[in-house]
């Protein structure tokens, strides 16, 4: 994946985080249900193909999680 991409979908989100796309979908579902902290990046758009995020938001989320040693 090229670092110059500004938008990412579920697959790219998962790659950045080292997760599976299913884990991203699960986290997104928990956010919608209010069962997950608000620091999970909110998608900037939802399309027929799925949620879309700003790449920078996902990278920042990963840095924050790594700093907290969570998973």
C-alpha cells in the first residue's frame, strides 16, 4: 500500500492496524452501538462498498493504541 493514499477503506484500515477486515467491521459496529470508546476513527463517508476513513486518522489511532499497549 502506498503511503500517498489519503483515503482508506476497511481493507486498508485493517492493513494499517495489523488486523483483519472483520475486526475493523466489529469495532465499527461496536462504535455505532455505543459499546466502544469514542476515539475509534469515525468514517468520513459510508458508500455501498463500505466505510471510508482519512488515512491520517487511522494512523493516529494506531499510534495512540500502541502507546496504550491495548488489544
